[in-house]
C-alpha cells in the first residue's frame, strides 16, 4: 500500500494550489486534443490562458450527459486508442450507453483513490472484502476491486446476484468488509432471515454502499440488521467511478471528496449559477487528473450541498451531503417537488414496513396519479394474520398517509402489500415505475 494520506489533511491553501495547477493543465490538454471542448470554449469566448484562478472555472461551459451520447463512442477521448487500456460505460437503458476510457495511469490513480476511500470507511490491509457490486461495463465492481487490492486487502469478487452463494461465502470466508447497493445488501439480509440465520452474527464490521440514493433510515436498518458501520460512497462513470467521495467511519457526516483529483461545484439546476457552500443544488465535477476521458464542468444531475468545514476525523477535504436525488428523478405531485428518498424516509420510520417500495405513476385523464406501494414486515404480518380484514392495517395506512402529507406537503395514494411482493433487484433498486407512456391494450 503506497499512497499519500497527507493530501486529506493539508491546508485549504495548499490543496487549492494543487487543484489550480492541475486545472490549468487539463484545460489546455482538452483544448488541444478534443474538438468538442475546443469548439465549446470558442463559443464561450474563453481560452486556456484565461484561466488565472480556480474561480475562473466558472467561465468554462458545462458538459451534459447528452454530450457524451452525441459523441458516442470515442469522440471525447483525449488520448489515442493505443493508450487506452479499459472502457466502461452506462447500461444504455435510455439509448446508447455513455462510454468512458481509462489509460494505465487512470487505472492506477483510480485504484489509489478507492483504497483511500476504503481506509476512510474503516478498512485496512489484510481485510477480506466481499464485493457484491456488479462486474462488467458498470464501474462499481471493478472500481472497488482494484481499490481493495491496492489497499492490500483480499478481494472476493462475488459480483451481484445468486444470493444463496453470497450468504455461503460470507459465512465461510468471514469477510470484515462488504460493498454493494444498499437495496441488494438488504436482499441478502432478508434471505438470511428467511433461512433462520441471524445476520448480526456474521464477521462483517463495515459496509460501503452506494450506486443509488439511500436515506438515514435505510442506514439505520443496515447497521441494526448486520451489526456493522454503514458508510455511503459516491461516484459516476463519467467522472471516474466509485471513490469520488466517501463518508468517514468516525463521523458519517458528509462524503469527503478526493479533491486532488476532482474539482466540485454546486449550481442552480435551472440557471447554472454557482451556489455558495451549504446551499442545495446540482453537483458539477471537473476531473483534474483523468488522461483518457477528462470532463470539464460535468453536470451530474445529482442534488447535494457542500461543506468546507474540517471534519472531526481530521480531514480537511470538502464534504458533500448525501445525494438527495436526481434532477430527473424529482416527482412533481400536484405542484409539490418530491424526491423518492423523501418518501423512503417517511416509510422507513414505521417499523411495520419493510425497506422495499415503489412509486407507481399512471395517467388518469389529464392528470397523473401517484401510488406508493410498500410491504409489511414478516413479523407484523404474523401479528395481524390477514391483510384484507385487519383493522390495524387500516389504522396504519391512515397514520402513514397522514405523516407523509405533513412531511412532504402532499397526499399520495398508499397501498400496503404482503411481504416479498415488491420486485427485488440484484443491482440498483427500481423505485419509480412510470406507466404513463405504456400502450393501452385495446379490447
């Protein structure tokens, strides 16, 4: 394990010097090597030599995900293909995937960044680490894998799915750490409980969870059910992959950004105006060291805020809040903006509900109808016996609906289901099911 931990505790002035030097270099490089960036800079009336301070980054134009799709597959690469050693990409569920490339140095930097992140979460050399992120074009599995090995820990590349095997390997290999999407790790917990096993009795001590927004209520369930410390990790393939930021195990109070590699801003999602520390808006990242696929002011669509205060763990890096949701995931229910994570917070505050839910949107005439579907826990189901004829369920439904209206400021249709009826995912949970554009079967 060889990496510089001093970067995490150096003064803001020293760190800003490093960021500025790297910013000038990457801006010059993309201007020279990537026609897309050069044309955008010219349209914005800015040249690399105009960047004389970190604040001058605001003069540069934004990048958006549509830019990646329009330049598919390799037109945004800043190096010749003979220098590229790996390609990752999105799932492409909304069209062609977004494609990103990595040089050998990019992979080395990424491995170090993730190793630092695992240390931040409580990991150490020699740990056996159960990696349940999916392997493939998705950056999660391989991103964590290389960081685990760089740290000097033992990677168990189990990937996602085959839940019974996951349980067997956890029991037999006795890992200290685990990673995956929080929804899938809860699936593993649920299966262990179904088999009569106590998830609290495993060897696990800490978990690194991400790739989907999750709430403090979800964290409480993970920590209670697995008897672990659960930390949030953030990343996206367009910027690098997992490891862009992570919570520390000491505070679990915001995600420390690897600022020697990434420059972060928060902007108003509508106007693009840069917002001050503490205000909530859209995260924008500039990669400072990426060789194959640098991004300049990339608009992530993720909603969060920034905190520059020194953490109690001793790190001085800027922390971002946990992701509240995505700009395109925000629901507008009768004029009120609501994120799925806000719904989750309400639902998981009720012990009678399992941590599985979906928001189903349908069109009724000219109006949208929102229905929140959730499950009762197995324990509560045993108590009431019959879902259809239970007065307790009627009272519970009214209580949840009342709490949701008071908390979110809007009423939604609520439907409670028996346990194990909401579809499970082996990767990212599907929280929103939009049926508005589905064809209507003619009779």
